[in-house]
C-alpha cells in the first residue's frame, strides 16, 4: 500500500533497508522527517551528500573515516601501547572506542570465515593483518564468540605461526550486571572455565 507519492514511498523503502529499521519504523521516520523538513530533512540531506564525497575506508586498518590513514592509525600515541585489536567489523571497532579502552590500534577483518556462506580466507583481511603483526607486542583477537568467529581466530593464530607476538582473546562469560538465571549454558560454562582469583 502506497503512502504518498513515489518520492515518499522510495524514501520509506530505502530507510527500511537500514539495520534495526523495518517498514513500520521507516514510515514513522519519514513522517517525522517530513514534519521537520527545515530543521531535520534538509540538514540530513546535505550531511548525506557531504558524507558520500568524504567517507573512505582506511588503507591501513579498514576503519571508516574521512581520511586514509584514519585518525586512529595516524595518532602517534597509539603506537606506544604495542597492542593491536583485531575485530570483525567497523561497528566492533567503534564499540571498543566508545568503551574507552585506551590508546590502541585496530585491524578490521571485514567478516569471518564461513565456508557455508562461501566466505574464505581471501574474502577477509587476513594477509594485511599478517603484514602488520610484527609491529606489535600483543594481538588481541576480539572476534565474536560464534563458531565462525572462533574458527577465524584459530585460523589467524595458525597463520601467525610460532614467531608471532603474544596472542590473546577477549574474556567470555558473565556480563556486567548479568543475572546467572538468564544466561545460556555455554556462557555459564565459559565463565566458570575463565574464572579469576578475587
């Protein structure tokens, strides 16, 4: 069912493709944009135009920024920690930055190994990681705790070989504020195996 003219319908359809938005949320967003045309819709349109021209992928780490190398790679203070955090996606990098984990550097794989989906080693940024690895004293494999994520972590560890820097991974277990009764069995057993002294 159409909602207004073809321009409005196209806007709804495009917004509905965004993660976290379905057709209903897209319709609400478009109505809000139309009602706030001067304050919101026109500035949003201009910002999208500017972003299309300015945004690029960092040639070093794979982050998304307006410069390449990105501001993270260009920051000399970040080389001092000697830590490289390997993530699956730019969203993971941004989440770690929001958490304020300190002056570290990153490497974005751009996915994980998934033979069933046709994603092999050549489809993610492993070779570029191997080229950078010697620059760091520790590599943190911050991939998701999925079968594909763990397979990717094992593959990277094997490829780095015995001469690699120290390789670590994120702890998995009980989240801050988490209640045991609500956690799945895999998370609970992992948390128990990774227990630490008080």
